[in-house]
C-alpha cells in the first residue's frame, strides 16, 4: 500500500509531486508528505490526512527545488499522525526517504542503530532506513561520486521485508536513488527530466515511456539520464517500455466518481479484452501462449489463486475451465494458499489473477508454485507488473487504469479473459465444438448487452434510496450466481460499510435463515435456467419470514412475488456474471452515495495491497 512519487528535472518539483500523490491517493490516505532539495538543504513538509491537507500547508508554494520525493500513506507501523508520516529524515538531516512496504527486521535494526547513537522520533519501520544509510555513509572514508549509492546498497543488504524506496541526499543535490523489492515502482523517462511512481497512471500525463525496475535493482536518477545497478553495484542496461494508455483514461471525465466512470467503461473494457481473439473460421489465439494438446494433457490440476475481487473472477473461471476443458480446478485466496503447503508439482498449472499485479500475497503464492515446479500463468491489467514478470506466461485484461478502490471493470474483464482462456484450452484439447462456437458467438454479443444492462440504473437507484439505512443485507445465488452473490456482497460492504453476507441459496436453511426477520433485504441472482425453481423456493422461504427482495434475473419470473426485479439481458451462463454483477455494482454505488461516503476511497482500504 502507500504511494510514492519522485521528480528530478528543471521544473519546480512540488506541484508535480502533489499532482502524482493525488492520483496515488487510492493506495492510502492516512498522511501525505514531500521532501525537496532547497539550496542544498533537505526540506520536509508533511501532515496526517489527505493530500489536500498537504497543499494547504503554509510555505508549500515557496518550495522551488527541482528534485523531490513524495508519499501518501496507508498506515502499518505507527498510527496515522504527523510524526509517522513520510518522508523520514536521518538524525543528521542528510537523507530523506519515502518507503512503501514493510521492513520486517526493523526492531533489530532500530536496536542496532540505537546502540550506535541514533534516536528515533516515530513508531514507523521506515525510520531505520535513512539512519542506516547514514550509518554506512559515515563509515565510508571515500568521497567519490558513488558514495551515496554505496551507502544505499549497504543499507538495502540489511533490510528484510518489502520495499520501494526513494532517497535524497543533500550532498548529492542532482541525484535521486530508488530501489525496490516486492513493492511496485516505475521510472518515467522525460526530456531532461525523470519521474518515479508506484504505478503508471499517476504519471501518464508527463510521459508514456517507462523503465521497469526489477527486485533488488538500484537506479540513480539524474536530470538527463538514469543509471541502473544490481546489488553488487554492477551496471545494468535497460530499455524503456512505451505504454499505450492515454492520460485522460486516468481522469474522471465528467463523472462524479471514478467508480461510476469505471462501471460505465465496462462495454469498452470487455470489447478491448475480447480484442481479436475470435473469428468465425479459426480457433482462439493468444500470441503470448504456446500450449499444445500434449502440454495441456499433461496438466492434472489447475489452481487459480488471487485476492479479493480477483479471486471472485477466479471462481467464474473455475466453472468455465472444469466444464469446457474437464480439468479439475481449485480456487483459493492467496493468503491461505501460500501457507497451506498446496499439492503443486510439474503437472499443475497455477493461474494468478491480479488487477494491479502487485498484491503481495499473490506474488508470494506465485513464487511458491514456481519453486514447486508448477507452470505459472499471470492474468493482470498492468503490463510489466510484478506477477507478469515472475510468471512463465502472462496475458492481459484491457480494462485501462482502474482508480476506484472497489474493482468493477477489472473484475468483468478478468472474468471475460479467463473464460476466453478456457475456450483456448478447450479448443486445443478438441472439446465440444458446438458448445464452444455458441459461447464465442455469445461473447461477441456481450458488449452490447452490457450497454443495455447499464440502462437499468434508475430502478436500482430508487431501491437504493429505500435500503441505504439498513444494517445487514444478504446475497443469495446458486451455481455461477453464487459467485456473483459473493462479489455483490463484497462490493456493498467495501463502499457502503453495511454488513453483508453472501450464501449459496440452498445453504440458507443451515444457519443464516435464523437472521432473517421483518424487512431485512435479501438480494438474489437467478440466471442459471437449471436452478431457477430451486432458488425461487429459497427466496420464498425468506419472503415468508418478512424479507424485502431484490432479484437480478434474465429468466421469466413472476415479478409480483418480489419487491424489485431487475431484468437483465439473457446470455450464455458461462458469461452471465459479467451482466448480473452490473446492477449490484450500481446498487453499492448508489447506497454509498446516499450515505454521503467517499465512494472511491473507502475507509481502511487500499487498491493495491502490497503488504501481507
Ligand atoms: C484490494 C482491492 C480489491 C482487489 C484486491 C486484489 O483488496 O481493494 O479491489 O480485488 O486488492 O487486488 P489485485 O490488484 O491483486 O487484483
């Protein structure tokens, strides 16, 4: 979590840094701060709370330095408070540091540094970094151009945990050093200026050319060049990557919130993700993949591993892979999977889904599977993100930048891509051609049906106005609809703070029905024609107990039975979640708005969870 930005060039750094922080606020908003070099001295301005508190600080407009680093915080060690805000200085005020990640051995390092006369002014793990750099800097008797770099490298060798770090040194006013391990950091290349950011969209308005730093590499940024080194300080050469996203895709574009904009971007996101994968006559193609009938037949089991919404997309993927390819598929949350000694070997294919490609648990699970000899495939929305660099194969959703913490278009794009992946596997395995051709045709019609579904917003808004003060809401479904119930429930709790639970409709009577009383809202998704009657019976049971019901369906139901029925277009059951989730995204959105909450930045959450 946490977002970091950096700038070195010929312009005033502070407005550029603040602009970047605003775009990275989705990564955390407990405090914000910047450090620039002003007339060979380090300046630090920081405060708890949002970035807007920072740009209201007296004196911030007077900063004229053309090199600087900045941070927006999601608190891990030390409560949200000014003293725990980044940047942090060493005791001699020679180095300032911003950090995203967790230094796991900070207690040990703090003890070591305290014994060597250093004092600590915060409860953070980060404060050991500038002091450790200073410790090595002081010990180094040489004073050549690499002294700053050597000190940073020596400090990094002692750090355990995860980090993306930017460091300024007042003795090197024309250099910024950055490094990373298991936390994201990209370097944007401009004309006589260079940028740092935790993600690409935050600095897209300045450049579209990026260097990607690998774990345990260091970069020294000057105005006209960037030099790269490994941990032995051997120079490395790197090329830039050009990113196709344009800057306006990371703006609100007239919408009140990013979440609403992203909900309405789903037809485009799905069109782009489908891309040119199908045509009438030929089989589905992925340029990035080279599976053969032999290699696929050798796979005895597939694991799909992810966190949060991405895991819910995985559940839809399991349904498609098992039914289309007849390969046993298990889905697990990365934080559980990695610690349960999973039965993975060279006959296992492990698929990792992550919008950001930077989720710490997902990356760790991927590394574990590689160690165990499995084949690994990453599905991400971010080109060059950590999981795509670790995995044997990577394929991309084309959702464009997703800024709102609650995922919408990334989820539907992930569902789309994993279903297409299942088709690709099934075609190689020569499975049921008719079934596959019908599904491909239905996929081509999907973007237009998403547009139709988005037009249903008014009824949902009305229902939200009647529901927003509730304390508990239940979500029910069977089969594929249960996976959507899970995602709908997550969306609601994330942004409306209403307690919600999702349950397989048939399981209701084994416990949760005890909680159903007069006027409790129960939302049900009913799209699988084979399960309609069963689910309707379960809904009848909650109606009898006084529940209010919202039904999302593409079936012909007796609408008089329910308080509100949202009739979505019919589609193939393999892809129905892409339509049935949309009313639920809107339902959560409108409830959150009705409650006056910050939809894009819900409390305690961050978009990208780069700590365990
Ligand atoms: C956080 C976000 C969720 C997201 C999850 C996984 O919890 O708030 O929206 O689904 O992380 O993120 P990833 O980038 O790995 O898809």
